[in-house]
């Protein structure tokens, strides 16, 4: 198998031009600052620019945007603040949520609007410019398909957070044409679906062509994301039967392709536990990282235990951990997925500190850099214990689409269409987690069970926020966490949520983005 070509963070688009860096076998080959209208002459140059599209999409989760993941976990019951920098404790309580000027506007959820449109602009350049370059029809299609998938996935982030957004299909090449009004949510759905359907026609199935790198977007990723999009759209629209059918059928296409399967052990999907975890058989699409400047996984750094505990694999900041309440639920259920959460480790002096799920305390006590105790457990899904810690370049990949999600998407849509359908797919998830098979009693009970399995399956993956939002339970789940955490005097809990989000909740468009595009209209207060 070919060595993975990591997408370099130095491939940066600017207005009117770009710098592109390509990397093969981890060797950097920088090119010069060039105008997108004259740059594209060879297939290699187009492919380098495509790497820049992957890079910009990846930056929605890392670099200056890594706190987006912290935001969408803290807004649920699953994330616990472990530090008061970057407003972690106020995010936990949904403080000042209607203020378009706050909320970590440069890094958190508010950063996603501009980060997504940066990725969309890069994709639009590649989509437009590859057509004039001499290459095979197969190469044209694959480049086009990958760019359209990322354009669709970027817009998918925007509309779930902010609602209707501008649909932009041409690239920016200067300061003209920046005033673009919002499209409706339904128009955005149709644009996303069209891009994904076109991409699916152009991209190979996984395993069908050994010359196509395994880390790249394959046809199965398009079908998996279509299943997710249609399921979200269906459940936000009263369980619309047409959309549920589409969600079920697209998910079934991934299942029937036999290109993916569950890893036998849940933890083997993640680099901490398995050095061969990257792009494994369960992975449909994941963000690629490497121990190089600009390519490391900042999620490990931001959501680790803090700088005091260098033995854990890298210089780290403590920003967010995983709910001790959720961890105890998993232990009480004898759920093997709890093994992906750090509950004991060796301190620098050789002492073993262990987490007590009854008291939500570590023994001996471990603290952040401000001597506040940690009361949470920590997520090993994006941590790296293999790369030399002195490099400060953690190397673990991060999952965006896993086969487990396809199975649960299929199960949910199939059951909502016909009670009891999807039980086999649900039980594949339960069996791997060491849980007994679920016995069908009613459509509503099965639907709830599928949701509960999502809560345990996708801890720390940025999924549960959207699942709870579309089900209308987000505000209540987070409120219950805050009330209970305050009563137990857990660090950085000091009251109930300021706002309980309902199904129709939308974030405000960031003020800076609103100011740069006068054609935009702001969302009303929630």
C-alpha cells in the first residue's frame, strides 16, 4: 500500500492567490505564491491544490478551530470543563448564547462559519480550474468528486449550526462579489445532496482501485454522509417518510457494498490502542494527521490532562474532559466502550492515579495548571502515546464517518419507517460493546435505545450535539448535568444552564462574518 500523502497545513488560500505545498512520503515540496487563474498547468499541481482543500476542511477541527469540538461536547451532557480559560465553564452553562460577538469567536463554534467557507472557496477553485488541465477522465472525475464532497460537508456543518446559508459555487478571486445573501435551509439541503450524489458517481468504491489512496474520499463516504443528511432532515421535519426512506436506502448501500465492517474490538479503531488504526476497515472518512509542523492533532493538546502530566504523550492543555456521569453509566452497563476513556495512569513520580466513578475524583488527586482538581475522565480517541512527546506533534487521526454510524443511521431510519426493522444493525453495535442483544418491544422503545447507543458510541466525536438537537433533548440533558454537577461541587460547575436549547436552536452568525457580507441577515434571538 502506498505511503499516505498527508495534507499539509501550509497550503493556504489567500484572496487572489494561494500557496500550495504538496507532500509525498512525508517530504515537503513548497511551491510559490501563485494566482489561481494561471497556476493550474499539470495534474500534479491540481492534486496539490486538492490537498489544500482537505487541509482547510481539517482545520475546522484543529489549528485555530479545535475548540469547536470542545464547544459542541460541552453544550451536551458529555463534556465537562477542566479549565476556565477559553470560557469552558461558561460554555458548559450556555452563557450569553445570543451574543454574536462572544462565544470564542476566533476558535469555537463561531469560527466554523468562516472556516467552512474557506474550505468551500478552496473546493470551488479546484472544481473550476481542473477542467482546463490535461489529464484522464478518471482523474478529472476523482478530483471533482473529492472537492464536491468537501464542499458539501463544509456546508453541512454551517446549516446545522446557523440555518440557511449562502450557496457559493464559484471561487473568490478578489474583493468583488463578496455580498451574497442567505439561501433557505431547504435550498442548502438540495445543494449538499446534489454535490454528494455527483461525487458518488465520480469516486471509486473503497478497495476497487489500489492506485487510489485509502485515506482519500471514496464512494462509500458519499453514501454514508447522504444517509446522515437525510436522517437529520427527516427527524427535523416530523419524521418525513420520504427522507427517512432515503436515509435508510443510502445507509443500506454502504452496508451492501461490503467495503467496511466493524473492528472486532472497539478500541482498536484508535491510535492510542493500535498503531495500525489509521484508515482501518471501520473508518469511512477520517482527518489525517502527522508528526510534522502544521499537521499535528491539536485536539490531543487541547483536551489532554494538562502540562503537568508530560508522561501522557505530549505537552497538553487541559480544556475539556468526558463526563464522569456518562463514564459511570457505561461501567454500570458493563460497556466495553468505557475502555476508550482514560481512568488511570502513572504520574511522573511513578504513582498510579485512578478515577473513582462513585465520587468523581482521582486518587491521588490530579489537577490542572491552576491547581483545580480534575473530576472528569479523558478521551483517548484522539490522543497519541506513540510519537515522541518532545516533538509536541501528536499524530492520531480523528474519525469523521465510521461504519458504526452507518449501522445506527440505518437502524433508526428503518425502525421509524417500520417498527422493529434495524434491530440486527443495532445489535451489531451492542454485541461489540459486550452488551446483550436488545429485544424489540415497541417502535418508540427501539428508537430510544438507538439514541442511547449513539451516546455511548460517539463520545468526544462531535456527533451527540446534533443527535440531541434534532431529537429536542439537548437543553434538558445539559441542564441535568449542570444541576447535578453543581450539587456535587464538581470543579467549574456553579449553576444550571442559562438557556435550554430546543430543536430549532440556531447560533448567531459571527459578527465579523456578518460585517464582511452586508447581504447576510442575522438569526433572531433564541
